[in-house]
């Protein structure tokens, strides 16, 4: 018989090693960091658990996620501190997806996993210390530790103590503090702090006390302004109130602290449910012949349980949503799960109401307008299996479903499906990856598919489905092009052609609704100098400040800078300043001049700071509380307003010259979609397209709603110029505090690239363009340059890019420069 102590299998087994994605690393030195797993954690640890690890020279605590577990030689490795979760928060499939994101989008491993979790679960670690009272072991401490303890004992504890320790650790590492903890002189606690989340739905209202007796509160001028505003409007989103009163959010915080007002969270979910009054049954959907054909093709594939991609090209009003409903019902009836992705948060209430009325509580919703708590609840409902239908915006593609049958991407050509912060993924690619894993169908749908998707459909990589008629054969709106040059020539200086003015009058008379679309570019009012011709710029960004009449302030839409209107030109000192550009605000003035009785709803960044008012406005418009809605692209897409019979498109010409290769596509899509909002009810829709370039083929193709014609023109240009989808385009974006710093950095990286490319000699040609200043050369105080690389997105090329990013960080010219790479990202920013 052997001594059981020595025969324990544990003795022979190699230690567990956890390869961990660690938070707060930079791409250039990121990797999976290996830690040994202490025995007390070995039973509970699993891949997908969050852990606390010691990191760097100071061994500061950081959050990580276990990506791989193996047995190995643990010598020289640090040991994990603790487990945050005792069951994985990320499934094996999603961990695989994190590796995919790391490989495809040049993000850190941690950014890859973090994006799978609702924001409330991205905790950060904070360590706090306490001195142990009556500690008696000083004699056994090293001299240095005893000195440190002496120093700590004279603080009055709490905050001062912790600040001192933090500073000590940064300067000297953890050796002494660890010694004190081990000896029992110090106690340490790891507090997991949840990151503070989405402010978008934080609301504010006056307190009852204030409403009853305002004189009992002594408020500052700014606080009083907010209180008066709330007195008039009732409630508002915090952001909105700050905006309207021209104050920072801190003023509102302090107002609440006086007890005069209170903050609360808008309950987006409950509000939506309240509206779901009628109950519809999936069995009641009767598809038209065309809809049925599209449905049947996808259904056949669903039954196969093999991955495939369909592109559903259906004209506006063809009833794509009905096809989705039927297919989603089929999918859940097969015991599988379905996901419906939509491009904009503003579309969720309408679509959610529709799906809740049919599928009830089985529908979960994920988008950034929900509070952190709501997002966490929905996440848990999905994880538990209580919800088998997920509706949401881009990030919902990571929903923790485990048996996906169908993923639908509606309005698939929208750029919002491409993430513009790390991880810089494209939703289509992630969805494909998940479909491959689950053997599921990906259904892309739009009236104006992206050139990329249609190209793939043409080449047979996607299966093309078409719906060419509107539901119930409602005719497409009748579109007229109005030449604004003629209007000007005949002395009409307003933004309304006579034709459009007549049509609006007619609609007002008939009690029908109208939509007016403006382009975002050039609709802002800016202040410009009559002597030096300079606009008044934001001090932090190379963007002119926008004048907002509602609050009489100049504002920067990029960094949030606010100032009072200026009276003197900052460039030359001249006092001859004038308002330039044409905003919705100015348009509104002209509208009220022409149509004094019309009820006008303005939808733009000014009025829609909060998601809350965004939804409310659309609902009010739909319910007939307004006659006319004016706004930018946000009103153009996806919404169904049965009483709209007139669509006016004003000033979108400039959008054609936005300076990137997608501007034609964007403009065509915008016009086609907004025109398609009209005539969905019983009466035929009309659309008026005002332009200074009436002969331009984009205007004519959009007026004819001829997507195929547009596609043919556009793909020919892309082919001739070699733009996506004929190649891939990787954007390298450089930023720094000084213009010269970022330029020298970008030039150094360019030299590095060229040298490496020579050695690499890739199979397909690579073209490097730049560096050039970005369209917005400075944002938030940071100067920006970019290099564009036309290439093929192959494993070899990605290896090359990853290598450049890593090596660039070591160049002395890059010392103060940040750099990221964005595969097929946007060029126009
Ligand atoms: P799309 O998204 O293709 O532009 P929608 O899905 O918004 O079109 O449909 C347009 C209108 O036609 C909606 O009001 C919708 O309710 C109606 N509709 C479409 N298909 C059907 C159907 N099979 N049964 C009943 N109504 C339908
Ligand atoms: Zn000037
Ligand atoms: Zn700015």
C-alpha cells in the first residue's frame, strides 16, 4: 500500500494553464497571456469565464477572459488571482467568433470577446485596501515593508490610503504591498465595478417638491434655466435638456442634487409592450404569389439545415416584412432560433410592436437605446432559452443563441452594419460565420442592396430572390424631376419649387401627409466671415460650428463643443459675419411662411438627441399629429407611413460629391428609399425631386426606381477604377495631437509598408495610396491622416497588415501616434 498522500493523481498532473484575453492592451503587444490556475480555482474554471489577472511589471489587477485551457509547464508564469464567473459567460461558438474577429479586424482578443457581452457585464477591476487594526507582526516584516506600513499608518485611511498605495504600486511594483497583505497588515478587496452605461435614455423631470414650492430652492442661473425648461416641457432626456438649455450635463446633475429635479430611466421596453394591443397569429399571414415564391425558396433551404445566403431584392412596399414573419414562424416551429437585424434603432419600436403582437414574449430585443439593466435582462432571457427570436441592431448579431436557423439582415445595404470602432467588423461577415457554425440560412434584404451584395448575387455566391411589385399591386410613386436652375432663373429664391409648393398645398387641403428630405451635408447653418471668407471653426475639430437657433448656440457635432454666438471673426477680427448654408431650421421658417397652418415635425440631430423623442416623434407622425415631416436621411428608410402621399426631395445634389466612392450608391439608395415611403396606403404617391443637375443619370435612375440600371452603371465604374467589390480596401488611420507628428508617423509607416511589400510580393497586386489628410483633418483635438491600401482580403494580406501594425508601434516616428486598420471601412470621414 502506498502513502495516499504521494499517490494522489494531482501530483503527477501538470498544472492547468489559462490562456487569457486581457483587457486594456494595445494591438501591437496583444496576445493570449498565459497564467497558471491555482488549485482552488481548477474545479470551476472553464473557457469563457472572466478572471482577474496580475498584469505588467506592477502586477496591477486586470479583467481577462479565458480563451483556452491546457496542461503544461507552469514555470515562470504568474498565477490567476480569482474567478469572476463560475460558469462561462461566453459559449464555445462565440469564443471562436472572437478569434475570428481578432484575425479579420485587427482588434485585441479582449475587444473581440467584450463585444459579445452586454455592456453591464463588462466590469473593470478596482482594488481597494484597508489597514488591519491591531496588527502585531511588524517585527517579522522586511525593513522596506515596515517603512511603507509606517507611512500608510499616518494617513487617515480610506481614500488617502488607497491613493498612496496606488502611487506606490505604480512607482515600485507590488512586492511590498503583497508582503504586507501576506503578513496580514493589509487587507485587499477586489471590487468589480460595472462600467457606467448608456446615457441615451436617462430622463429628467422636476420633483414634486419643486413643483409645489419652487421658491424654497435657490438655484443658479443655469439650473433655473433647466428648471424652467422642464416646467414647460414636462420631461426630457438629460442630453436633450442640456442641449436645449445650452448647459452641460453636470448642471443637470447638480440640479438633481438640490432636490429640485430627479433623473430616471425611460422604460423603452414597457412602453412598446403597452402598444401591442392587437394579437396576430402567424397562421393568418397570407402571402402574395410573389412573396410566397421568395418564401418557399428560403424555406426549402431551412429544411436542409445547411448554410446558404439569399439576397432578397424587393421594391419598396413589396412586403418584405411579411415574408420575414412567415419565415421566422417556420424557423421557431422547427425548434430553431431566428434573428432579425435592422439598421437603425429608430426602426425598432415599429418592428418590435409588429413582432410582439405575433410572437409575444418569445421576442427579445437588443439595441443601444436600452438601459444597461434592460440589455442584461434580455441577454439572460436569450441565454436561458426563454426567447428564441432576437430583434436588434448591429451588435445583436452576437446574441447568445445556441441553435440558429435563420438570420435576416433587413435594409442590408446600410453602412450602419459596418462597425466603425474596435472590433471593426462587418455584420454580414459575422452573420455568415455564425450561419456556417449552425447550418443556418442568411437572408439579406433590401430595395437597394449594396453593390457588393448584388455583385456576389450576380456571380452566384448568393441566391437572388426578387419581388418586383408592391403588395396589392399598389403603384410606385410617380416621380417628377424639377430643375431648380429654371426656378432660380425665373426669380424664385426659395427652396421650394412652385410645383412642390402646389403639391404640398394640395396635400394639406386633402388631409394627407408629406415628407421632405434634405441632405445632411450643407443643410447646417454655419457662420461665415464676409471679409476673409473663413467659416467659424470648432477649436478642437476641422469642422465649422453649426448655428442652432433653438438654443441660440454654436455647436460642434463631432466633439460636442458649445459656445455663444460669436460677433467677431476669430480669423481676421472682422465684425461682418453672416449665416450661411441652409438648415432645416431655415426651411422651417420658409414653410411657416408658405403654409402657416401646417403642423410641421422636424427630425434632425437637433430635435432627436434622445432615442425617446425619436420614437415618440415617429409615432406621433404616424398617428396623424403632424402634416409635414422634414429631416435628413434618418427619415428616409424602412418606415411605413400609410397616410404619406407626397415626398419632396430637396438639395441632395451635394451628397453626390461627398468625396468617396460610395457617394453615388448612398445617394441613389436614399432617394429611392425615401420616394418609396410614399403611396403605401390607398392613394397613389407622388414624389418631387428638386435638383440643379436634372440631367445626371443618378437622378433619372432614382426617379425611375431602376436599381438594376443603377447597378450596371455603378459596377462599370467600380471595375474601371478598381474599387470594391472588385478589390478590398484597407484604411490605415493615424491620429496624434500635432499635425506634423501624425504626418511624419504616417510617412514612416508608408516606407515600412513599401519595403515589406517588396519582400512579400503578394499574388494579387497591392496599391498603396497616401498618406493624405482625412476628410475631417482634425477631430476632438486629434489630427488625422490615412493611407489606403487596395488589396485582396486574404490570410496572407491580413498577416501583412497585422505585421505592419505591430512593427509600426516600434518606430520612433510613431511614438505619439495612434494607428488602426479598418478593412473595407469608410473613406469619407
Ligand atoms: P417593404 O419593407 O418591402 O418596403 P412592408 O413590409 O413595409 O414593405 O409592406 C408594405 C405594406 O404592405 C405594409 O403596410 C404591410 O403591412 C402590407 N403588406 C405587405 N405584405 C402583406 C401581406 N402578405 N398581408 C397583409 N399586408 C401586407
Ligand atoms: Zn474674417
Ligand atoms: Zn469639435
